[in-house]
C-alpha cells in the first residue's frame, strides 16, 4: 500500500524559511515523479512543483519560482520542499503526491504552513 | 497563462445524473492534456477518480466516468449518492512539466 507522510509544516514569519518533507513507502520511490500541491484555506488546489524520479528535472509554478526548491533523496525515500522568502499567500496545506501516467495517483494527508507575523 | 475553468457549483438529486466539465480559457481540451479528476471532502486529502481522460482509478465505482464533451473534459456521475457531495477538481497537463488545476466544483446532492 502506498503511503505518503508529510511533515515540517508550522508557523513562520513573512520572509522566513521552512523545509517540508514527505516520506514515502509501499512503492519503488526512485521510479516515480513526485509533486507538491497546495491548498490555501477555503480555496482550491494549486500545483506547486514536480521532480522527476531521478531528480534531474524539476518544474515550478510561476508563483513559487525562485523561492521554492524541490528535491528528493531516493536512498531515504523522501521528498523535500525548501521554501524561502515566504509570503502570507503561501499559507496553505501542502500535499505531496505520487505521479503516474500523467496524473497524481496517490496523495498524502498534508501539512499546514502558516505564514504570519 | 491558460486558465482551467470549472463550474463553481452544481446540484443533483439523489439517484440522478450530473456532468461536470473542465475547459480551457483558450482552445479546446483534448487527450493531449491528460485531464484527470479528483474528489475532495472537507478536511481530507484529494482522491483520484479519473485519469488520462477516461480511465477510472483503482477502486472507483463505475458510476463515475470521464469523457471529452465538445471542447471540454467531462466527469459524469450516474446514480448520484449522498456521499458524492464533495468538491471536484480537474487538472490539465500543459507540457514542459507544468500542471494547472481548475478552480473546483462544489457538488451538492439534494
């Protein structure tokens, strides 16, 4: 059974940094692209970033480009999202999602990031 | 940037059929966008329903179906049940690693 467990969320001041982690189990982690998708309170889903299985290719939404960095450690079955220069509008639940056949086929339960002074 | 459009809300009677759609602000949806659909209830993670336009995800009942309807992707629920009351999101693959979600449709079953 695929399991994705996010961690690292919390309260951070505007301009601050935070690193999210997503620990995966139940599948061969290194062979699948992984993504981060977020959801601001009361709003819809927003794709944030994707990384290829080997980690060599990364993609970002314009809203986070230059501030967020996606990475992965395939030896630890872990996906990361380094978030810098955080803004109030980055407040959201952040989900990690496993990619397969051009869709998001499994989701974690999410971790809440709150950017506020 | 292309916007993915969905009806903000829809209602259906129990046992009825409803079709939710997912379009593009410019151009027509085709299978090349690999449209997929997700169901989300408040406080829960999304659940994958349909991918690659028409393929049901594992464990999804066959009363959920996907199609291309005119110039849009469509999700049809046949024989709606009370627990189908949820938010439904579509997402399109724009190429070059970029995905765009629609704004979601809040479905009410009453």
